C-alpha cells in the first residue's frame, strides 16, 4: 500500500495486490474463495471515488494469471485493463 491510502473497502481473497499513492474511496471486489481469488492487481495513483457513501467500484477478474490494472483515465472514468493486451 502506498502513501495516503485511506477510506477504502477491500474484498476478501485478494493476493499480490498493489495499491499506489492517493487511492481513496474505492471498493475492491475480491474473489469468492481460496480457489477463486484475485491476484496481480494494481490500483494506480490517485484513483478515487467521491466519498464514503459513493465509492468507486473496482471489480477485477478472479482466477487469472495476468496483471490487471485499474485507474482513472484523463476524462475521470474508471478503466480496468491488462497492459499486454495493448501491444
């Protein structure tokens, strides 16, 4: 977890996840069991929801072996992607 990471809700069954600086008011959906978990996920700097009542919902795919990233684009919209898919 980076600096100034606060007011977030992390689901269960998250493994090897990185939350970068300034992430606030997000709710991360995790996996459902030890056999269905989210891994290799990263939430980028400054990804924020509006407040504790209106958190930004981030749903990563479970049971995948590739890296998943979540962040706000230049328009302020949440995007979840796999960098290797862009090449």
